């Protein structure tokens, strides 16, 4: 039978996932939507027969669900994750796992105590076709060794309340994950340079920033994180190998010639840019959950990226290169799913 999913959080990503589960995901149904704002939860289930709205996860669990998709803001994740682990349910947790390394480690410890993986973290870039192709090129060795990654991560603007730390914790967290995923190595240090800032950035944000990431074997990845870039959304990478260069993430699509000009449309936001990746991610999670399994980015990946974020925020403040130190990796996370790190 279909996996009965409780979606916790009916904001931007929650609403997107509710729609995805209801209309495009095989073998799953939205059984419950939980939001502290019960009106928002009620509105989210209005067109979904059989789905119920609740103000707390406990009420949804009491009503009976098979799995949890957690889409509240990151600062609310720890409590919700520990509660869902207590129910021994499969969990898809939107990134970040938690906003800081201490709470991320507490979640890892709780999962280790449970004795089996139940958490997949929503690092959806791993499901993007071009990232997957780049990963394949790296692993095949066709172009020799990967030496450097030049990453550009540009958002048109930021929602209210987006702080300077969130450039790292909310945005560059994705590069931390994909650099680990692509290289199959842990990140060993993070440095941040603050150059000339855009006057279009809200007060309190220094935007753009230049983040330099180093992996265990010395692969360097530089990230331009520019979250008020105005023109549209872009996540693109140029990968330099011993024997060639690979570019991913450029807008393609219809190339229009009209009235003496040529051009095309720029992707407006991450919802469109990664729409197909989110679909694959959620479908893979549902398929695995129905088999009683969990795959994809793990709580370990969530913890390791939280450690990178903590180093990144420290580097924002000090201007120094900050070393990333990790606890020993629990055996539970050896060789799971996409996780090759
Ligand atoms: C947002 O939370 C995301 O996850 C997007 O993928 C990212 O591009 C954006 O910068 C974040 O704020």
C-alpha cells in the first residue's frame, strides 16, 4: 500500500513537497500536514482527499503515519528529528540537518542508538542530472584526476530575515555537500574572503562572498556565493581535471532569435532549477522507505556539512582559514547509498 507521509511544515518547501507527493510521486500519499499555524496546514490539505491537518507532530503520529517529510526551518529540526526517530519512522529532512554542529551530532548519536539509519537529508543536488554526470566523469577517471572546482551560487534576492551567517549555513551548505559527494572526501578547511559588497544586499549581509574549500587530497573548490544577484538563479560549476574541463549548470533551453536579437530565459529560482532533482529525491526516498530502507545523503553528511558551516561562519568573522575537525565516523554510516565519503 501507499506510504502515508506526514509533512511537517507547510511553508515554501513544505508546500512544494506536498504538491509533489500528491501529484507526481508513486506509492505515496499525503496523510497529514503539520504546521504550528493550523490554518496554513488546513489550507495545505484542502484539495487532498483523506489528508488531515494538525498543529503538532504528536497528533499526526497518533493518527497513524508511515513516514515523515520534515520541511520546517532548520532551527526546529533537532526536536522534530528526535521525536520522529522515537517513532522509528523513515525521515526525509530538508537541509540543513540542524543549524549547528553540536545539535547535528546529537541527532547522529540518537540514530546510532536506534541502531539503523532512518534519516535522509534533503541535499537534492545529488539527484540533479548534471551533477550526477559530473560525478560519473570524476569516478570514471576519463579526464584524469579532478584538481579544482569553480562554483557559482547565485540567488536573485533573499527572503526577510536572511542573515550574513545564512550565506554559509543556508546556501553554501549545498556546496559543502556536493564537494564531499563529488570528491568522495571530507573537507579539511574553509576560508572566506569578503570583497567589495553589493549595495543591493540588505543591511547586515555582506554579499557576495568568496569561499575557499579544501578537501583531504588537496582539491580546491572556490565558491562565489552571491544571494542578491538580481538577474535570476544560477548554480553552475566548472570542474578542472588533468585532461579537460567540464561545465555544468548553464541555462540552456529554447534559444530564441527575434527582431535582431538572440536570447533565452534565465531560471528564476531553486524550485525550478532543481525541480526534477527534488522529484527524483522524493521518489527515491519513498521507494526505499516502502522497502524498509533509507538511502541518499545521511545524518553523517548532515553532521559533516554542519561542521563545515561552523568553520565557514568562523572564517567569515576571522578572515583566517579554519580547519574542519570531525568526530570519528560511526560504523552505521559506512558505505551507505550515495554516501561515498
Ligand atoms: C535555499 O535555502 C536553498 O536551499 C537553495 O537551494 C539555495 O540556492 C538558496 O541559496 C538557499 O537560501
